[in-house]
C-alpha cells in the first residue's frame, strides 16, 4: 500500500502545480528528460521533535542515541532537533496547539489518549495507519502490547507509535503487615479479590499514637481521575460510558453504583475509615514511605521508585484485586505522534518507527529513561536491567510486569462523544461525593442523566 502523505498545504500546491506539470509534460520530448546520473542528490531533512523525558539522564542521552542509531545510518540523513519540555511544565499542550494553528509546530510530539481524542477532532494529528500497513510485519505487531496498540486507534485513525508501558498496580508495606500480623497478598496479589483487599485494609487501619485520630490507613484510591479510576469501575462491571454507545453514561448502572458505594462506604461511612480520605492525602510516595498508608494504589516505574522509595521501607508490588466481574488496570498509551501539518511526514514516520523499535526502546526507554519498554521481546532484559541499575529493587517482584501482560487485564479509557463536556459535569460531582463527602453515590445517577441529555443533543 502506498503511504505518501500530503499536508493540506502540499495538497493545494500539488493541485495547481500538478495541472501545470501535466500540460508541460505533453509538450516536452522524451529525450529532454535528464539522465538518472544527473538528477540532483536528495537533500537531508531536519525534523523537530518535542521530547518530555522523565529523567535528566534521558534528556542528556537521547540526542546521542538518535544520532548514532538513526541519523548516521541513513543516506540522505534525517537530522532530528530534540526540543525538551519538562514533564512538570504547565500549559505545554496549549502552546503546542497554538503553534500548530500558526503552522510552526514541531513535526513530532509525545502525548496520550485524552489529548489525542481532542486533537484528532481538530484534525491536528496525522493518521499513520497507511505507514503501519506498508512497513510493519506481523512479527512487529505481535511484539506490541495489545491494550496499547488497540487504544492508539482513536476516532478512526491511528494516532501514533507507543512510547513506553505505563501501568497501575498496588504496593504494600511489609513492615506494617508484619507489625500487625496480617498475611501479605497471596501470590503478590494474583490470587486476591476486592473483599480480601477490603478486609486487609480494615485490619491495617490504626490510631498508632493513641490520640483518637487515625494515623495509619489501610489503603488509598483516587476517585477523581477518570483516566485511572475507570478500571475500578470495570472490575465491578461498570464504566463511565457505555463501550457501545458514547452518549450513554454508565455511572448509573448497577455495577458502577456497587463500586461507588463500596468506595464511599469505606471512605466516609465506616469508623474508622480504612480508605484514606482526600483531606488526609499527601504525595503517594511520602504517604507510603512515612507509614501513613499500607497498601497504596501504585504504578510500576522502577527508576522513580528506586529514587523515591528505595529501601527506606520493606515493600513490594502487587496486582490490583479482582472485582466481582473481572480484574482490570490501566495500561496507558503514551505515544509519539506526527503533526498533520508536518512538511516531512515520510521522514517523521521513519523516526517514530525507530523510537518504537527495539534499539531505541532498549537504549532510550529502558536504559536511559528507566521505563518499561513497549516491546514484549525486551521484557526479560528489562527485568535484568532494572535489577542491575537499581539495587534497591533487586528483591522486588518485578515479574509483575510480564504477569500483567500474560494475565491480559490491562485496559484503557473509553470516551464520551463530547468527553470534555461530560467530564465538566462528572468531575465536580465525583469531588462532591468522594473528596468532600457531601453526597452519596446516588447523586451520580442524577449527573448521568444530565450528561446523557447533552450527549444526545449532539446527534
């Protein structure tokens, strides 16, 4: 399949120039065509790439890896100017959109599905599916995580190539479990369910200093982040939105209401409350290391955890508990994407295909950034590298990473037809229920009706 992509400005040029070229070609004798040997050599192209590395080491090493393993291996060369944006930077999305509209954006950028969903509707992202169909083999496709690959097809186009694996799990403080004689999650959580999890959390909620106030909570969950919380809804058979109808709010469904009531009860009704209330929450790592929470909702980011948790406490990873219906956890889909206005779509595709390839995934994503590479074929070497690079993780159950893939419970969010409008109603309602405790989960049934009224009006 041909995958020659044209920007809108290229199309307008070709529509005019192409007509002129046809007319001229009809008048030019064949012998006037320049011999192949006299054709000008193709010129090198320079791409602009916005990078948001998660470590200083990655920021320092990415340009050299790209030069040695990409640019220098091509003739003509494809040069890449790496423009770094700090991961903590605020407003980078708006600045990038502004530069796209002005026609002066980077060719390649990194984002994730929430952003992609909005930007595809604004025609800002190049569909790379034709390139995938042309260049990737079945072996390549099988080497990607299905949850990521599937969720990078958004609103009818493939928005990019996956960047790294970002997954949610649980962690547990062994010192606290041992102190109160509670057994660790069986088989690193692969065998526990939501009921056992709830019982453990209750058993580990304590007033340790005897002042009449809780200072150790069993667990903490964040209900106000739809990107992370959807998996808990699904484990109970619910969701934010009907997967088969993007106008149908599912927070009023029995499964969703069961999950929401379970969380609300353990956060606001039970005394003592085993699920930490938002008013008591600080930084996830600080709460964990200080011994304020025994089983936090976590992620698997070895480099970050080596720095923030290390060996300050005895701890390990655990799978998320299985709900009444199934086990579900976020397998996010950050990706490298191409601006639809790029003058060099073919070269940009070659570059993001390199970024998602085994060489950069090992040298850049794994060894420099300390993140989980997207290639299944790199999983064994990943565990070796994490243990070699981060000694404090040597005894941790890093095997949870391939186990998550094998158990096939990683998923990603589904969006409403107008997701921004839906969340403008849902987020404040979730905050009212779970952050402030000013309403019970039945309030979200009322909100669902408002969401559906707006979504249906868009048809």
